[in-house]
C-alpha cells in the first residue's frame, strides 16, 4: 500500500503541482465530502466529483469529513461530525444529510458550529465554512463518449511528461458517437456530460452508464468487466447515461467482423524527464486500426510479439477491465511497456526493442529506441524513468510481466525487475491522477 501511495504522489507531481484532494472541498478547506457517489466520467476509468458543476435533479448523500484540529475526536458517536454543525442550504434541498440539486443555479451549503467545542483554553475551537456548488439544467448539457486512453495520452504529451513517436493524428482523441468494436476484441467505453456554455464536465451519479437496445440477442453486446465492452459482428446497442431524472444517448455501438480491419498504425509512447534532459523510457504502445474508409475501429484483438529486446508488457485495457489475455499472449490495441526486466545498471545508455503487431492478415513492426542516463537512483529518478545505479541491482527479481528471457539474442546481465507496480501500476495510477487533473482544468 505504501508503494501505491508513493506512486500516486509521483503521478500527481507529473501532471501538476499543488493539486487539491480528489474530493469536494469547502471554501476554506475545513471540510470535504467522502462517499458522495458522484462522478464526472462514468464507465471505464471513472473520475470522481471534486468541485465540478452537478446536473440538476441529482441526489448525493455524502459523509462529511471535518479537517479542523481535533474535530473528529470531539464528534458524538450518534450523528458523527455532522451533528457538531448547523446546516443551512440555499438553492437546493437537504433531507437526512442528502443534498438534492433539484433546480439549476448556485447552491450554498453553510456549516456553523453548534457543539463539540473544547473547554475554554483546552483546544482550538471549531469554525464555520461553506460548500459552493452549481447545478446545471438538463437542457444545458450534451453527452459525450470519452475516449479515455487517447485523451490521457494527449494530456501527458501536453504536460511534457510523455512523447509519442510518430505523432498521433489530429483526431486521435476525438469523441465519437459510433463505436465500431472488432470481432474477438473488447473496447473500453466511458461517458461524460459536458456543459455547452463552459465545456466543463458535469457530475452525475457514478453508476449511471447502461447498455440498452441490444440486438439481435441480449448477449450480442456485453460489458465484460469494468466497462470493457465486446460485440459480435453485426450486433448493435445504445450506450446511455440514465441519471436521477434524465436519459442521454451517448453513443451507438456496432460490432464489425475482423475482416473489416484494413490498416494498422503503430505508436510508441515514452516517458521524458525535465530533471534528466535527454532521458526517455518506454511507457506504452498503441495500434490504431481503421477500415477501408478510414473509420477508426475499437478494441481490435491485435497480437503483440516481442521480436527483439527485453521489456515488460501488460495489457492496459485488460488490467483495468479484467479482460486481459492470458500470458504470454499480448492481445489488444493498448499495452504498457517498461524497461523493467534488466538489472538497473544494464539500462544506462541507448537501448532498443522490436515489437510486432498482427491482426488477421495485417502485420507491422514497431522499433522502440530510448536512452537513460547512468547512475540514477530510485529516489532521485523522475517518475517513469527507471533507476540505473549499480547499487539498485541488489535484491532485484524478474517481473512476471517480462518474457522468459531476452528476445532474439538481446543480452541482459541478470534476470530482474522491481515489481509489477513499476511497469504496470505506475502508469495506471498516473493515468488516474491525470484524469482527475484534466477534469479539474476543464471546470
């Protein structure tokens, strides 16, 4: 758990400093709301509500958390922290601790202390604060199928933490109102409501996403796990957001045969480091699949083979959605790759690896080349750039995501990697942090 916390801190630093907690925070920071059940993006890689506007008609029953000194310790067992304060709400309705955003407009939830104060000179007194929210009318928003992984890759590139070779096309992260899912594969699906006037994400209940109008059979389009969706050839469905009072058509889903895939375009993503200029390290690879008309096809079961080199490879979509292929088969359009299979001291300098992507009759090779500075220690290396100091070699063990041995004669001094968290969870946690940061920027 400590490793995950450290990775989260590093990921947050990557996408921007001084980030507030990923929870709604009161005006002066005296309170925050936990277990609110609201989200700005539903489905694959959901994003929790922080301070974004809320769709009118939504209801939340959060747990009030007091950030003030000794506040929780003074709270009564019956009623908790909420019982220490008087609650005044304008612009919405509060009943039994639940906040109903029943009309569009500004919402103020003010809290003033009425109990739980310390004895005179025995402690710091509690003070009042307020939450400021804004409810948005249902006719002021539009639904959007959010292409999470391309959008996050673009966010990393914009922040300077990642580069892509070659540069992805202009429509790489564009929302699409029709998802064409390739036979034998599975695609992540997500949905968001966007306020037309501001472009901000609008919060709704977190489990609002549904598949409806599935044809020709109820199982022809199916959510495998975590909103990774598979579809039979010729199948159709509608992806909808069904909120407390409204229904929004987000996208149509159509299953297409494997034979519809007409082209493969491969992209390599590398970590970069402002603290180590010139250093790069493998981060991810992606296969963009299109049909003969140039339409993007989703979730294609692209098979990746390590032809030369020594890299840890993890299915990015399956890692979150529970639909990953069994090792050693690497199948899917998105994979994490990490220089995590060699001794740290063997990573310094310029390295290469060759990956081959195959989909039906289509086949294409992708050469990765990266350079890491020598003598980097794990507590000094920037997030995403692995250590290369010889002292890091001690206690090294090979990662389960690594191949049995280097491919095609690539030498390695020893079999080793830190843990799967370095290769897989590091990027996964970073993607989540970037997602939360991107949502805050759009508000």
